[in-house]
DNA sequence: CTGAGATCCTGTCTGC
DNA sequence: TGCAGACAGGATCTCA
C-alpha cells in the first residue's frame, strides 16, 4: 500500500497529535523488519510530541529528545482508535497511547519497522536517501544528471530510493505512462524532453494521489477501525490485458526487477 | 563501485 | 473443496 502519497496522507491524519503528550508505547510484537529496540518503550513515556513529519516513506514523530521513525513497509498502516476501545485486529503490533486516543500500528507482512533515533537525518536508513520528488531540487537537470550516470532501466532508476524517494511500484508505472516513456528503456537513452516530461508526470501523479488520499482520510481512520482504501484512478497499474484509456491498444504486463510493470506499448515508446 | 537476484512475512487468488 | 503455486503497493543484503 504505502508509497509517498499514502505515507503523506497518514502523516496528515496523525498530525493532530502534535503538541500532545505520548503517554506510552506498547509493543506487542518486536519482530518486524528489524527487531524493535526495547528503548522504544522505555524512552518514550510521557513525552511531548513537538512535530510529526515525513522523510521519504518514513513517518517521523519528534519527541523531547528522540524521534520515533515508522516505516509501513508493504502492508503497514496506522489507525486511530479511542483509548478505551480495547478491540484488536490480527497483526496489531504496536500501540501509541495518548490521553483520549491511541494510534495502532498494524502490519500483516511485517516488512514495516519502528525505530528510535536522536538524529533521524543521520540514521543509517535515512542518511543515504535521495531527494524528495515534490521538492524544487527534483527537476529536469537533476533527473538528466542521474539518468546519464546509470545503466538501469528508467523504471528501476526512479524506484531506487537513493535517487528519488517515495516512488513505488504503482506510481512508477503510472508516471511513466503519463510521460509516455517505456519503462524498459535505459535511463541513459532518455532525451531531455523525456526527462522533463517524467519530472512533471511524477510530481503531478504524486500530488494528485495525495489529494485523493485526503478525500478518503476520514474513511481510512474511521472510529470503528474499518480500513478504507485510497481510491486511485489508475491508467495502467493492474490493468493487464485491458484497453488503454488513450488508444485501442491493450495494456501489457511485464516484469522489471522482479516487480510487475504495466504499460501501453503503443503510447509508450 | 554497479547491478541482479534472493529474501524477509502473511494472505489471497488461480488453476488443477 | 483441497491444495500447490504465484503473487502482492518495500527495500536490504549477498554475491558476481
């Protein structure tokens, strides 16, 4: 589920806990992508939350001294629940308890993770990440530059978090469709115009998805914990053998870097 | 250094 | 209906 727009939407949903006191954190299952450090429980008791933000696909919750880092992995999600509502779902691994409410971390596949860091920007999982796609530094000249240096297909390149963060498998296919670029092409073979189009497409699709995420926010975090879903108007992803929305051709599915990749071979060259 | 492939985990869907 | 196998929105690690 979580690519940049979903993480951003999640951050906006829990933003209301800024300036609230985190009473305590309870870890039910420490065996996530990395074993959750026991300090996550001991060092976060009764701490004021100063800020909640996002870096790449990490949710950053700044406390007095430390920062809680949460990655949702493949299947992770946060939901807000009344503190006294003591129902649980399968794969609820952690609870962040506040005065009246609590945030629950649920992750079926346990590819997500929870860390504590004094200096998240220099945390080993964050320090080498690439630039934010919605920032001004992600522009045509930046993309041209990294494209020239790489031997990867353009899809792999934009999904590599060392280059650009936040673009996952869905938005990679979708933005390449919008830019009319075949995902199999080597990044070094892209023209300047291709790069310009791709930058615009990535920004456009991410912004649009965030906007859509916002509209389903209420649903996603409804009090009964029902898991709404982010509605996306996908052009190619998951539309194998269906008709392209722009031409008469059929969408095809291929595998790039072990990941499903969807394209219209007629629109994208 | 780069890039390809295996790997962590659970649930769901497809086909025999 | 049962069961094996493929596959799923991520990203690190190992190895050539």
